[in-house]
């Protein structure tokens, strides 16, 4: 019962963070995501390494963008804990020209290609969330060499056109 209560409190904390307009900054997104990643992986017994900017650019990040990006990172971490058998995970965050890049890299077992169910659920949801905010997601994995999930989204938050988006599909998966 105490575990269920702790999970409920964590879920409520995520909701409050996501809707609080005071958190609509890049610094809040990076701080919250980094802290969540550290706590989540520690609880799973996986070493977490952070590579985040010392000086965060002053940027507004709307609540819907923060929420979608956070949920994509959370899904990636859940996949690592459930499937990767990793002992170490890097969370790397970098400002790039025109946007932000977040890479989640594990030293786990990797895979040669996602199962058909993965496209319908986890990876498909990640792709959809990023498409909604004009971003994209790339997955690179090799059996025995771990997996890297790279998330990018533009500062403008403009929706990308079909020619801009390179969604994760079995055809463009990078093993």
C-alpha cells in the first residue's frame, strides 16, 4: 500500500509540474527531467550520468512542450529499466542551433529492431508526442552495444511539415 501511495504522489507531482506556468522555462525542463532521471534510475539500481549545460539558455518552453518532452524521456527510461539490462545510462542535454537535443544512452543489451508491438505502443507514442511539438526522435541500437534515443525539438515549437519530420519507423530505424 505504501508503494502505491508513493507512486500516486509522484504522479501528482508530475501533473502539478506540467501545468504550473512558473515552470515554462528551459531551465525548469532540464532540472526536472534530470532529477527525475537520477531518482528513477537510482531506484532501479542503474547508474545515471548527466551531461547538461552549465549555462542554460534563457528560453520559454510552453507547458505542452515540456509535458511531451518529459513523457518521452520517461518512456525511454521505462524501456531501459524493463528491457535493456543496462548498468549505466547517460542523459545528455544540449542546446543546438534552433532547438534542443536530449540523448538517452544506455549500455544495455541493445536490439536489432523493435518488435511490432513496440511501434504500436512505446516508441510510437514517443514519435507521436514529438511530432505534435514539431520535434523528432531517432533510435540507434545494436545487439550487445546498447541503445541511444535522441530527441530534438525546435525553439519555435512550430509544427514541422511532412518533409521536415523523420519519424521512427521500421524502415528508418538505425541499428
